């Protein structure tokens, strides 16, 4: 069955460094991947969407890549700040849903940026 | 974008009782989604609620346990019935953005934190 996997271990980095989070998927080919940020006690907030025919997408300090060969998406935060500390979720459409909006989420990776 | 509110924000309930969660959106939307996020877990889709038709449930979720109403294009409710401690979770509703294109982001409500004793 299709699976989305993120590193469940927290990622601890120093302020100013680049944080890189990984999302791997197996057993299907999603049309797109989305990345969300979730703070404790709040709902996820959309950050970026990348389509299967796109290699890279940028938004301010954020960059997402999509490698359909490796079946992997990488999410980068450059010049990280303590305010970037949160859990980051990747999500994608289940297989064969066309334009349907249902999302399958990974388990999320918690990022902690320290001074 | 869409602004979504949920009520209640949290509740503590006794086993065997039911709780109805409300979701209000500030714009008209076709589909509303209900997710569950169990402690330490990611979001799992419970059902999709369309106005004017029965909700569509995902595998592992049934209408008797999670009845959903969708009386209009801006409002939906999810009821967690005959609760047990295993239902302790955060319940979130979401809607799809209308920015155009085939694939759109989703906007989530703040969630309802449910604890069942």
C-alpha cells in the first residue's frame, strides 16, 4: 500500500544554518506534494506545493525539491530562526484520485532551532 | 484563503457519551474535510462532507460512529458517538483553497482537542 514517511526523530539545528527535512513515498506516484507547518495546539498551515513535473520550488527562505526517481521530496529552510521551530508535515494525494482534494499526510518531523 | 473556526476548542468527556464538533468557514465551499490527529500521530482523513449529499467515509471510519452533517456551504458538524478513551484525539476540519489550478492547498481549523475518560 502507498506510504509517506518522514523522519520521526526531531531535527535540532543552530540558528542561521539550513534545515533539511525529508519526505519519502513508496508504492505510488503522486501528482504533487505539499508541505505544511504545524505549531502545538494549532491546525497545519500550508507552505508550499510542488508538482510532479517540477524539480524545485522556492518561497522566501523555503525551498522544496521533488525527485520522482528517488521518490523523495526535500524541504529546506535557509538561515533558520528559532521562530521556525515547529513540526513540518508533507502531504500528497492518494493514488488515482484525479483532481480530488483528499490528502495523505506523513507523520511529520519536529524542527527545533536553537540560538 | 479561508478562515475556519471550530467549536469547542477542547472538551473532556465521559466514555459512552457523544460530542458534536462544529466547523464554520468564512466563505462558501463545496467540500469540507474532517481529520483526526491522535497523540504523536499525523493527520488521518475521516470523511469528506459535501453539501446536499451523504458524507464519504474513509476506510476504518463509519457513519454510525462519526455522523456528519453539512446543512449549507459554510458549515459542517462531526459527531463522535459512544466515545471511548481511544477516541481521545484532535479533530480538525479543513477546506480546499480556491486559488485555481488542479491542485490546491488546504486550510485547516484550529482543531478540537477531545479527551475521553
